[in-house]
């Protein structure tokens, strides 16, 4: 029983130390401003639309090619 209590105590200490370290590291992070976040989000959304449009065109062309070949 004592062995289990000791293992639990050590585990809790490790978790506590991890959380303290994580908190310290998060204080070092340079967080983007809301304006930067909005700009990055806009770029991602635009790129998603562009890539999906290009893939849609490829899909359409390849589907037509396969139908033509299989006729």
C-alpha cells in the first residue's frame, strides 16, 4: 500500500512540475496580435479556396478523360 502511495505522490509531483514548466514556456511565447491572426486566417481561407478550385478542375478533367477512354 505504501508503494502505491509513493508512486501516486511521485506522479503528482511530475505532473505539477510539467504544468509549471509549461506555464513558464507559454510566458516566453510571442503571441500574434489580433490583426496578424485575422490576416493569417484570411490567407489560409483564400488558399483553401484556390487549391480546392484547382483540384476541382483536375477532378473534372480527369473524370471526363476516364469517361472518354472507357466509352
